[in-house]
C-alpha cells in the first residue's frame, strides 16, 4: 500500500491468527506493516489506517536517518566512531584498514557520532568508489565472523558447552539465536556495537545450549558467566535498534517478520 505523504510503503499482511488490526513501525526496515484478520476487507483496512495515519506519520518521522556506506560517513566499529574513507585502487593494505594516529583516543559511540568527523579515525576502504560500499560490508561481516567465532570458543569452553555450528547473518528480528540442534546464529551488526555487547549476546546464546528457555536456571548461568550482563541489555535497549540504520542503501517496507519499534491496535 502506497500512502500519499508517508514516503514509505505500508505492507499489508493477512494473518489467520490475527483477531484485530495492528499497525507496526520497524526500525530495522524503516517502514510499517499493517496486520489484518483474514476475513477483513480492504475497505476495513483503509479505514483503520486512516484513523491512525497521524500516529503512523509521527512514528515514521521519529526514525533515525539511514547512513549508507559512503565516503565521509560516520559509523561505529566495535563501539567506536569512525569516518569512512574511500581510498581508491590501493591494494597493498588489503580491503580495509584503520588510519589513526597513535595519539588519538578512540571516541566512544554514539556520543562521538556528532563530533567533528575530521578528528575521527578513518576506516579506509580500497577499490573503485562504486564497489567500495559492498567491499566494506563484506569486510565488516568477516570481522564479525572472526570476533564471534573467537568469543563463542572462549565462552563455550568456560561454560563447558559445545555449539555445533556458528552462522553470521543480517538478522532483523533478533541479535542472536540458538537452535535445538546446537547451531548458533548472530547478526553481523554486532561488530558495530561495543565489545561487551557482543560478549553478552554470545554468553546468552551459548547458555541456551544448556537451557532452551529463559527460566531461572538459564539466567543464573548467564549471571555466573557475565555478572554485569544487565549493562549490555541496557545498551541494546537504548541503542540497538539504531544499528540497523548503517549500510542502508534505501528505505524499504517492513517485512512481516520484523520486530516492531512501536505498534498500535
């Protein structure tokens, strides 16, 4: 559904489980999804949307602006602000590297995101400008795979547990997951967050290898392994959703499986 004045389409999804209309705004996809019961008509859906159009516009206006991987953009890396620099076809230093003087203290993100970008360490990317965004994305995913693999290996050994496989994906519904077969999945965007946040997500999912629930025994294991885990939880509540704005090539509709930022029924 294309609604005049919104700037983004609204995805209408019929659900056999829905008993009422619900409208959700997703930070991850920067759009909205209208869930309707299967027996509802388009006229009913249009009427519901019209009644809540002001609410929807307000929530969409409140979404943070996307930050594509462009030359000069500021993005977080392991919780610190960096400015992207497209270095051109320079191959002697690899796909990407950090260019910063030893005297520069890495500025914490997001507090440093608004400071003068010229004072930030540069995240340099080699290759032609039209290929640099994809090269940076691939490099970030490899960094995430490296950090997550090392952290899982370390925490699993501490906890006496053994995951079967580790996957790194572009997940929008959750930062990590654990399957009943013992496979762990994580979002590559954890490489953007501070290290203690990545550590917590790894501890959380590895603990699920012992307890496939969020009961008292599960949380006791998490707390025993990482006593200050609540600090990471707070960081994710405050800043986690905004990590989805980085690397956005365009603003698209919210998918049916996206975790909503806000919703109304």
